C-alpha cells in the first residue's frame, strides 16, 4: 500500500506512542486527584502544555486541550460571541468552521463569507473591503486543507486588529508543517489537531491569547482552568506534545524532502502530456497536491488508484462522500471541465521517491487507458 492521504490523517509517530504507553498501563491516575498516584499524570499534563507552548511561542496558560480541531474551531467561534460579535470568514474554510458559522447565522449572528482569489487566497485587501469593526470575529484558516495554500495570516490579523476585531485561525493543516509563532502573528486564537502531525486521534488544542474573554466550552469540573470540563486524556495529550515537538524540530528537513517528492510527481505528469492543473498557487504547504485532470472524474481516479494500492482522496476527508465539485474548488472558480477530475495527493516523510514515481506513473497509466 502507498498511503498518500496524509491531509486526512497521519501515521502515529512511534516516539509519540512510546511516550503515551506509561499513561495507558502504569501511570493511569486521574490528574485531578490529590493523592500521590496522580502526581505523575498531573506533571505530564503540565510538561505537555509547556512543550506545546514552546513549539508555537506561546505561554503554557494559553494552551487549552480539546478533543481535536473540530471542537477547537467550534469553541473559538461560539466562545467569544456572547458580546454579540459578527463573524467574518471565507467561503473555502473547513466545514468545522463553515457549519458552526451557519448555525450561528441561524441564531441571528451576522456572518460574512469572503470570496477568495482564483489562486486560492484571502488577501488583506479582500478582508479590508468587508464590513470591519470592533465587534468582528475574523476566522481564516492558515493552510487550506484541500489545495494547500498558505494564507497571509499575519497581514490578515493586522487588518482585523486595525478595526478592533478579534482574529482566529484554523491551523489544523499547518501545525507541525510550517513555522508558527503566535506572538509574531499576533493572533488571538488558533485551533490544532494532533492526528494531522503524527499524534493520536481525538485530541487537539486551542490557543487563546492571554486577555481574550471566552466562554467555557464545557461546564463541569475545574479542568483546563474551568474552561473545558472533563477528565483529561493524559496519554493522548502526552503523545500530541511529543509528536508536535518532533515535527517542529524537523520542519526544514521535511519541507525540503516533501518539495522534492511533489516535484517528482508534477514533472512526470507534465512529460506525459496529460491535460491537468494544480489548484491554488505558491506558497503551498509542501506535499499537498490538488490536481485537476480535464475530462476525467475524481471519484473514478480515486477508485482506480485504490485498486492499485494507492490511497489518495478527492478532497477533504470530511466531505469524501460528496461526488460533486468541492466548495473549495467552487470558491476559487476552477473550470468545471477540470474540477470534476480532481484528486488530492498529500505526502509525508514516510513516503519515498519510488512511491512518488509509482503514484505519477499509475495516474498516467489509468488516464492513457
């Protein structure tokens, strides 16, 4: 099997798994309890929070553990709307943002959906032309999950702050893959999910800048400073911290390696004579390829690749059953003749150059036939 759907999920890192094991079998105490058996778990939570904060240049008390990116996005949007804020987001956000915005819109909160440029970006000019004021919450993703474009978050945040608004970014496809410095970006909130950077599934975190007023996401016990009740998933949190630290340390090497793999695929497709486009434009997160082939159907290509043992996707994993053109491709106005034949190939450091060659040659063989 060749796994090329790492934007959907990644393989659990072995070092992360080893870090998790003691808290599954030995040090399984509830971190909220005062007795000595729980001290190891309590210390592990503290150290994991510190490690994650270090990776994004935050303060430990600004890191709040969640069940993943979807919860983090929901909390960021719902949690600061008590002040009757209006929402500004984009048409090509992940559905974990779009659907909660639609829910809030149905509850009477004004929502503006920004139309991205054809090359896959929300620019500061696009944001500045919207109705900005001090009651806005702006939510723009850091890396688009389908086409891999890296958004100009720092400038977008400056634009939102210039008008007194708050800024949240969905960094699920960015954390562990590109350098993130929350102080330099000056963002107010950021959502991340462990299984996108070789951590376990079902755990993530929300960064909330100190001083931002937020409603608790879940009421109950005093966990997460009373902001997110529920017994902490210590093993998964420890695994998340280990995986993030390892990926952050290897970002430059991974960037170079994945850039070479994706160029291997692009070059072989180009010399084949196939009529295709790569959606979006630079800068991309390396290894995330959204390719649209004229005159084909993405679902057919996906199943043919599957028969050859190659795992790819037609777009977002959360929308994989929808055979229509994705909302992302519609937003960037991809020509329908190409858009219908779209597949997403997302690579990781576990992929090899031989696998990249096999992916390209398999696509050529399928379409030539």
